[in-house]
């Protein structure tokens, strides 16, 4: 039975690995050619958006957010622990962008994501130590858990709509949907469920709509964030392919052994 000290030791070992320069570099190098090309394409796209963004410092913040987020997502798709280093950077910079644009749903969701990065470090490190591996293997969500997740998302959505209206936020009905979908996606990601990518895809679509509107309104960092979310949409499609393909491959292997 684990003691508090044992849990803390796992977390600290995870933190050490996440911020280990050697492991960071090795996990980036471990990406295959297609992933490196995808990573380069997405970062280049965000860079072009920064070049053409007339928002100055706001555009720079959007570019920084883009780089952190894109690397984070590619490493999540590969089940690599150091994704959390990039995830922390992504949450902090995205939170600043959300504050500048007064998007209450984004502010709350990014604060939540930031806290979940540290929970994820513990959860992934524990699984990796138990399985003696350096990558997380995908799991399937049960039907009951899927229904509960959907119901919880609906309840949280209307709670966020109410809160956002009271706080005077922008694009309330859209931005409020980000939090429930993001919370479910983050929990599923933390515990290694393939279904996370369906929710991330939903978040990406909503964000593309939001930042398209903000771009038309001249919002801070809007162009960079629109391009970033378009790249995240592409990465979510890739994540769905990778995680479901791996899960199906594992199932076939187990069936053969049986």
C-alpha cells in the first residue's frame, strides 16, 4: 500500500524526468520522419501567422503559445512523458492570451490544464514505472464512463455559461463549451484513454470558430491562435489515428496469444 511519501517520490521522479534535458532531447529525436515533418510544418505555419500578425507583442505571445502547444501535442500522440514540460509552457502562455481577450472559458480551462499537468506527471510516471516502459499505451473507455462524461460535460457547460455571462466574457456560448470538453479530454489524457482525442478534436473545432470571430473583430493574437488551433485540429486527427491504431494492434496481439 502506497504512503504519502511513496506518492511524492513518484511525482518527484516524474518531475526530474520531465525537466531532464537529456530525456527532452532524446524524446524529440525519437520522433519518426513523418512526425518531424508534421512538427516542422505546424511550427512553420504558426511562424508565418506571427510574421503577418499586426498585433506586435500579442502576436509574439501567440507564436510562443503555438510552439509550446504543438510540441506538447506531438509528444502526447507518442505517449512521451516530456510532453508535460511543453504542456506547462503552453498553459502559461495560452492563459495570458485568454486574459488579453477576456475569454472566461479559456481562462478557467487553461488554469485547470496547468494544474493537471502536474497530476499527469505523477500518473504517467507511475504507469511507466509499473510497466517498465517509456511510453504510455492507449486504453479504451467503458460505455458507462463515456455516458457519465457526456452528462457531466452538459452540466458543466451550462454552469460555465452562467458564470461567463456574470463575468462579462466574450463569445459566452462558444467559449463556455471549451471547459467541459477540455476537462474530460485532460482527464482521459492523464490516464491514457484513446477517447481523449475525440474531445480534443471538439475543443479544436470550437476554438477555430472562436478565433475566426476574434480575428474579424481585431482581437489580440487572433491570427496566431487561429492558425495554432487549425494545426491542433490536424494533430488531433493524427492522434486519433496513432492511439486507435496502437490499441487495435495490441488487441490483435492479445487475441493471438489467447
